[in-house]
């Protein structure tokens, strides 16, 4: 026990083993939904779902342990929402890229991120992109994720006359909507692990009322083999010119997804200094980048810091020991994969919708009364879901930001890096519109 107290500096952080254990358990409950949702999203690409369950858990364990042991912070990591949707629906399904090449894109973006982090660039670049664009990107991805959730429910379907329309009622849709109501009720009541509990409740209803959902023959087993996706990434294919737009998009979304979560959790855990700097920020970012590289090798999309870590911090978590507890609980999930495998899409769909709501809520901080802000923000938010492609929405937003500033005679307000981002985005749109 003394070794743990010294290694994690529990005394100086004014915490103890009991508090860290409670915090780690709370964080696990808040983010365990990713075990069900990530394989469900990525399996749409043709990847083996059983292998994805194992890869998702292992990537979460690796990232969470890295942040806990290297940076000594209670910031858990797992494959990121939004990034997994971009991987599956925009890159593989939308652009017809093989999932092996898409994994290569994730790997290359992770390596570049690690280089930028070690050079100190990553912690500075966040201040270059206008805050309204960062918020707009989060909102657009939130809409995109929610749209996927509604499609998985069967509430929104393809319509040849109007592009999209309402689906017809059936058991799956009805149970999914009930699951959404349950999840929202739990969220409103501030019940810990509400998203996970909503998934479990909906799955139980599916077992009762839907013939295609049934209990597995065994509750516990060794984890599914990761062989079908392990080290299957195509790095050479990812380095082709046409893939650099996707690499940039992964890097950009991961940058603000992880930095946003880190900043939010840092304020909650008293890691922010008076000058606004964050203690151990470089180590946290290094852990995040290494976790992404490791996740690509394992066979999953970009790993990032989870804002759900804030639930554990609220319970008193202040050190990396909380992360160790969270990682151990993820490890135990490896041996109940038969149960995880029965969870239907209509049970995970409510989780996507709720996560989308959380990502969209910061839109209130975008000043739409200012037309210079409104144009790039609106294009970013709307075109991400309408084009079914995160990188397209980002590119239109960046190009619009530069053009609006030029039109307003405010060329000097365009940061040199934003000129580069704008030109790169324009080239990406040219490739996409060919």
C-alpha cells in the first residue's frame, strides 16, 4: 500500500486508495458503453465484430494505463466517438477505402501526432484555430453521430423522393425508443453509468420481445481472437496523396476532442495553474498519441481522452491509480464477451443519440449574430451530417473562414497556419468533388 501511495503521490494530491478505487469504478461505468458501441459502428465496414470487441477493450486498457502510469492523471482513454464514425461511415463506406487502409490512416495520424507532441507543437496549435470553429466541429459531429443513431434505430431511413424519411414502426424501433427514454430519464436523474444502464435495459427488453436477440450459450469465455484485425493495417495505402485529407481530419478532430476533454477534466481535478497552464499536459498528450498508434495496430480507430473521466474526478479521483482501477475493470470485460456480443444495434443507438446531444450542446457559445462567424460555423455544422463526411464539413468550414476574412478586408487576422489549413482544405475538397 505504501508503494502505491508513493508512486501515485496520493498524499501530496490529498487523496487515498479508497477514493481512487471509487473514482476508477465510476469512470468505468460512465464510459463502458464504448465496449458495445465501438464494435457495432466499426463492424459496418466488414471487420470481425468479435475481434473488434477485444481490440476496443485492449485499446482502452493500453490508453488508460498509459495516462495513469506515465502522466499520473485520472483521465481514462478509449476509441473516440465521432472518430469511429468517421472511420466507418465517411472513410470506408463513404469513400470506398478498405478498412485496412483506414487503419493505416489512423496509424499515420497517430505517429504524426506523437512527433508534433514531442516537438511541443500540439499543445500550442489549439490556440490557432478560432474557438467558434472548434465548437462548430463538435456540434457537427454530434449531429452526425445522432443521425447514425437514428438510422440504427430505424427511425430515419432512405427515401428516394426526399433522400431521407421516417421508418415504419416495428419491435426494434419501439424498443430502441423506449431505451432512449430510459437513458434520458437516467441522465436527467444524474444516475451514474446512465448510458451503459440504458444499453443493458434495452438489451433485456430485446431478449424478451425480439426473436433475433437471445442469450449466449455461455456467459463467460476467453476473449474472441483479435487475429482477423491485428496488425492488418495498410500503411503504404494510407500514404497515398488521396489519403492525406483523411489523415488531416483524424489529426484535427482528435486534437480538439482530446484537448477539450483534457482541459475540462484538468479544471475538475485541480491541474490548472493560475496562468492557465495545465500540469503534466505534455505527458497526457504523449500518452494519447501513443495510445492511438497502439490502437491502430490492435485494429481499432483513434484512441482519445474521455470526458466521462470527469465522473470519476467528481468522486474524488486525483491520481493515475484511478486509471489503473478503470483499466482492470476493462480487462475483466474481456471474459464476458459472449454477453457483449448479443447487444443489438437498436440498444446501442440511444447511446449514440445521447452522446450526440452532449457534443452539440456547446453550440450556444457560437455567435451566429456575427455573419463572419455564422457562415463558416453553419457550413461546418450542417455539411458534416449532410455529406456523411466529417472531413468535408471541416474543409468547407476552414475555406469559408479564410474567404470570409478576405471579403471583410481582415486578411491580417488570418493566422499563417490558417492560410495553410485553408489551402489544404481547398485541395481536399477538389479531390472529394472529382
